[in-house]
C-alpha cells in the first residue's frame, strides 16, 4: 500500500473482513458451547481474533487487520458425571470453556460494526455518484 494511497472502500473493506473473522470465531465458540471432554487439555477454549491497526501514510487513513487468533477466556470446568462415557477414572468430565452470554454480545457487536462499514461504503458510493451528476 505504500505506492498508492488507500481509498475509503479499501479501509471499510478491511474493517468488514476483520469483523467477519470475529463473527466466525464467535460462531465457532458458540458451536462448541456445552460440550465436554475427558481432560482439561482436550476441552475446547474460546478463540478470539487480535486486531492490529494499520496506518496508511499516503492517505492519512487507518484501517484494521487481523494479526492472529488466540485462545482466550477461562479454563474448562471440571464436573462430576460418572455416567458420561467421556468421564475419566474418577468420574469427572471437563466442560468446554465458553461463556455463551459473552459470545452473543460479541456476535451482536461484530454484526453492528460490519453493518456500519457497509453503510460507510454505501454513503461513499452515493457521494461519488452525486458528484459525477454535478458535472453533467
């Protein structure tokens, strides 16, 4: 991007891509909520994207990229359930570490951020078309 400045569509598009990654990780977390495993190490833990701001010197605009996806949140919870086929020798299973309420809030927030960027692109497109109409 050093050669040519970023435009508003590239900035909003990158932000939308980052929010899509966030939505997908949240969906994965919700899909694994309520599951159990034989060991704490085998239990699912929530994953979260880590965002990194990218400043474009040429356009003086900033956008966001997903730098990596990390394991986040709490440790799996040990529960006594001797009838479960996944129970260890002591009758314990480990519940996946997913806070469903937090995940639903994240899903709602990422959907709103995505929609805001869609509106930015729509507004920019409308302004460009209106400017072109002025020249006629």
